[in-house]
């Protein structure tokens, strides 16, 4: 414990950020990590409470009280090593994790939780600034070959762990750049892509080979991002490699089956967001969906919807409205009831701060337009009784809508990919594999493992990293009969 009385002396400090009106003019990150003095006092707020619920609340089980103590005492290099011992990519989570650890912080019961995520952000950024994040190639090679399908956080974490265990790792990615949703989906203003590039360079120096533009499978649905130029069959991978890990995410978006869905100007969020990532990367697009000068309606109240709000505002939308089917959650959770778990409460993202009308308990009834192009959305209010949704009588209303973005979550992984491998699925269409016990992360197909959203369904970056790490250990165990990789 850094400072015994720290939690009584210091207030929680949010990271500094650029004002909404000015940051809306660009796509760069706008949060500034804590400075040295701030990080020290924020770390001093940790009480080292004895049973670190935060450590359990964090999906990768970051050893939070230890690195808080190390930051307070100025031992940054060891803080970085401690952080890296559980998390391959803290620069991603330190920026975009919703921080379930903080909901579990003991100080949070009757005060503001320790700013764990901001301290994580500080440690890893200082690590890169000081040149402490370097390649760690394995000293002994095993001669075993592993293929990873998908380069999102799950695939990257699996690849890095296995390369460090001495295996020859190749990552296959259908898109033209590696990173999964970190690259194409999550906006640059939340996560600049240079962070991914830097990690990929580190992994290449550790021996990982990246093959982008390669689709593994047979056929693939046309409405999902796919910039592949080459196709490899699962059989070929199984023949060429000692093990295959499928980490292809959960890419099938939930659709809105209402009249007018077919009108021009109605798009999935994942047709809208990756295009902006590409333009920010310097690519020229002929047909980018733009929100400039339009009345934009975003359907769906989660992270993806919020990213559509931020991107629409940066395009220069005339108005942005976001609807959610569920009722508005309370502004403050009842700590006595929910701590240390993740509470349902009203969350206002940085994109909401930049300008957006938000409305809850709203269902879209139909979309209307002229000359095949959407210009109006007809909705109604709903109420929820015993878990069932009912339309409120006479509550229909309409709204101008030149661009409708569907951000209602993701249903499952692409079924064609799982079918091409012949892996069993669970009731939700995810690849079936357990996470505990012998043979975990293994599918029913010999040599084929699975990790990340492809196994657990739509989730979070930090869960993908956890699954990647745990899956890597199982692959290592299967190949070598023993493993020193951490779980
Ligand atoms: C818009 C958006 C915003 C989000 N914001 C956040 C956030 O702020 N914080 C957070 O924690 N989480 C966020 N998430 C969720 C998070 O991004 C995912 O949970 C996480 O990326 C899942 O990681 P993954 O590696 O399992 O899959 P993905 O990141 O989806 O990566 C899978 C990769 O596999 C590739 N692939 C698929 N099939 C094949 C194939 N057959 N052959 C070759 N390649 C293939 C795909 O192209 C993709 O690159 C967000 C999600 C979206 C959509
Ligand atoms: S990865 Fe997420 S949950 Fe874990 S310590 Fe960091 S912010 Fe908290």
C-alpha cells in the first residue's frame, strides 16, 4: 500500500480531455494521460484493501493493488512488468475498457473508486515513451506451427503468447490490415491505430507472421467487412499447421426487420464505421457513407451506437438522435445491491457529450422515403411489463431521418466460417468450447481451438485478451504436454 491515508487525502481525478466542440473537428485521441504527480496521488488512493475485488472484477485479473503501490513509490518499470504479466495490450484496455474493475473497487462503496483505468493508461504510455516495451523473442524454438484465424485482440493475444512460448505462429486476416475491431470498428478518436501498428511490429520481431487479405473458409456473406484477395481452406490450414485457433469475432449484425429497411440510407453501423477508419488511414474510398448535412438516427444504445454518434458529429451531421429499446437506466446505482458487480446505470460516453439527442423505450415501426431513399422514421413508445415489451397506445411519432444507422448488437459469428471448419455450435450459434477443465478452448474438431467473440459472442476487448491468453496455454499444453504460459 503506497500511502496509508491516501484515500482520505486525495480526490479521484479524471484524465484531462480536449473540449467537445474542438475535438469534434478531428479524429485524433483527445484524452491526455495523467502526469507523474497526478498518477502518484491517484495510485495513493488505493487502500490495498486485503481482498482485491478489483483484481477479480478485471477479466484479465490485472494485479491492480501491486501496480498502484509501485506507481506511488516511483517504480514505474516494475509496475509495467507487473501490468504486462497479466495483459498483453494495456494500451488498448487503458483507453477503451469500460473498467469493470472500478465497479468492484472497495473504495467505491462509499467514495469515488480508484481511477484504475487511468493509472493503467499512464503506466503503459510511460512504458512506450521510455522505450521499455521491446520484443521478447523465445530463446528456444519448438518447431511447432500454429495458425491463428483473425487478428482482433483475441487472435493477437493468442499469437503473442504462443510465439513467446517458441512456436512458429502465422496470423491470417481477411481484412487488409490487422487488428480486428480495434482497427476497423472502434473509431480512431477512441483508439489511434498507431498503437496497433506498434504492437504488430513488436510481434513481428518476436517471430509472428501476419498474412492479411486472406480469408480462411469457403463462402462468406456479402454484408460483412471482407477485403480478402485470397482464400485458404480450413483443410489446408489443418494440413500445414500443428494447431489452428479460430478467433474470427462475432460479426453478424442484428437487423431491423421493419417496412422500409431496404431504402437507401439505412445501413449497419459496421458499414459506416470501418469506412471512416480506412479514410483516416489514408485510403481513398469511392462510396463512403457520410453523415454530413444529414439528420442521423442511430438505433441502438450501446458502444457501437455511441461510436456512430461521435463519427456522425465529426462528419458534420445536421442532427444526431440515438434510440434505445430498453427504458432509461437510473443515474446512480444502488451500491448496496450491486457492488462489486457491473451495475446497470446511465452511462454518458464522450461521444454523447459532443452532441446527441438520446431517447429510451422507443421502437422503430417503419422507415419511409422518396425515390427509394429514406427521409423519415416512424417510431412508438414502448413499456416493459414482466420482461415483455408493449406498445404504448397512441404514442406513434415521426422523425426526419436521412441516414439511419443500425447498431443493435451482433447476433453471432459468421456461420459459414464455423461450418467450413465443421465445429459444433452452442444455442446462440457461437463455436462451442468450454473455458475450464481439460480440453478447454478446444472445439470438437481435432487440432482446432477457439477464442474471443467467436466463442463467447459479442463482448469486450479485455475478455478477448483473456480468452486469447488462456487459449494459448491450452494450445501449448496440447502441443508440448506441459506449459509455462500463465492462464
Ligand atoms: C463499433 C464497436 C465498438 C466497440 N467498442 C468497444 C470498446 O470501446 N471497448 C471494448 O472493450 N469493446 C468494444 N467493442 C467490442 C470489442 O471490439 C470486441 O469484443 C473485440 O474486438 C472482440 O475481439 P475478437 O478478437 O474476438 O474479434 P474481432 O475484434 O472481431 O476480430 C476478429 C477478426 O477476425 C477476422 N476474421 C473473421 N473471420 C475470418 C476468416 N474466415 N478468415 C480470416 N479472418 C477472419 C475479422 O476480419 C476480424 O479482423 C466494440 C465493438 C464494436 C463493433
Ligand atoms: S483491463 Fe479493464 S478491467 Fe482490467 S484493470 Fe484495466 S480497465 Fe480495469
